[in-house]
C-alpha cells in the first residue's frame, strides 16, 4: 500500500523536502534533500527533481499527500513568496504532480506546530522565567526575512496563528537607531522590522555604521564593501573588525527589544522562541546578556518581562517538522 507523503520548508534561501510516512505520532523520513532556492526558476522545478529521486523508494507511485511550509502569506491555498519571485498554488501543484491532497501553510505557522515536538537539546535557554502552562507563546525568527507566529491554547492543544508581524514598523529606541531608520527610509520608504532583523538588515547596519562612525572618528577602520551577512557575522564573532562587532551588537539589541515587544503584546508566559537561520549562528552573542537586557527594558513592565521564558531554537529543520505535523492533520 502506498502511504508516502511529502512535506517541506520552502524559503527564500533554501528549500528542504522530506519523503516519509506518518506513523502514529511520528513522521518517519525516508528521503531528505535540500536545494538552493535561487538556483531554480520556480518550486515545481524543485519538486519534479525531488520526485524523480523518490521513485526507487515509492516504486514509481505518487505520494498521497503533501504539506509545504512557505515563506509568505497564504491566501486560498496560494502564496507569493516574500523574498523570492515565486508563486505557488496548491491546486496547481496537486494537478500537475497527481498528488491527491496538497496544503500550503505559512513557514512560521509550521515552526509553531513544531514546538511541541522539540526535545531539550533543540533549545538553548536565554531566560528561564516562570513558565505558565497553557499560556500564550510566540515564535519569531530572523533569516532571509522575519517570521512570527503566535500559539494559543484551545481545549487540549496549542493552536498556531500565522502572522505577518515581520512587516510591522521598525521602532527605534535610541538616537543611533533613529539615525539608522532615517538611513533605511531613504532606501525603502517604509521601514519594516524585517528590513532590520534579517540578513540584509545586518548588512545595512554594517554599511550605515561604516559611513556614520568613520565620519565621526568614533572607530578607525578601513571600509569593507560587502553584501554578505555571513561575512559581517564572522568578522564580528572573531572580533576582527570593530564596526562589524558594533553592527552585531546593534542587531542583537534591536532583536531583543522587538522580541520583548511581541512577548508583551501577547503576554507570552508560555514562552518566547527565537528561531530562524541567524540565531543559532550567533548563540554566544545572544547569551551574553545584551539581548535579554533589551528584551526586559519595558519601563514600568520591566519586572514582569523577567517572568517570560525565552529560548533559542537550535534545530534548523523546524519548518519541515511543522509541515510533517500538518500532514498528520491532513490524514487524521
């Protein structure tokens, strides 16, 4: 009997696909493959490549269902990816590849679905807080973009609520951040938090500080032209470039403040989960106290902020894991 399913995480940088079977409470993965999203013209080209790889496992049979986490808003089972010029339509995918059931979910809705399946080693604690059972949770993460989803308790389980809170306005909290907002406003007009808390945002912070700090002689450093966030991060963590160090400091401060805003908005006594591609790479920086200091600096509510548990999600596959949970819902 054919009971193979496909689930995956479709992002602006990479696409991770799994072939497997939903067995009880688990999704048993039989094949995993990761693609560079920018190397393909559209998602069907990736899916075709992946299905060709699955033929020896499935005996040339089509999967019975598919669930894909996508980095963009989903409306009527259709999405335009936010940071990639792709359109994905579940009905068209189902018809083209003869898959009976195809479902799209937002990538951070999928990340939210994965939270209950994480084990202790998947998480690093930034603030233990005082967790309260069945209380609101929020998961957010900077990577190619900024994703956010809420988790609210309903009856006997957590229900994920997808959002586009990454496109809320960036709210600076000091004069340097005010200047950075002006710098970005000249480029983009509207400056969302995703313009700041993302790989491109880190590069923008770096380029902004090179101009501003060198002009004021606050730091002496030869200008470095880069469009690569990984380069800035590497220089900062190795302390090889003072402006890179200050750039990452500023990034972490803004990240902490924004995370605190979301925790406060939702009264997230159930936990704040920092996910995305960047956080695990800078985990030591996130643990040095600056992130939590800005997380908690909320004026009269600063004391309460210390009650919220804050974790960094180290597992990079939570999108696919959440899509696998979506498969379980489809088949139940």
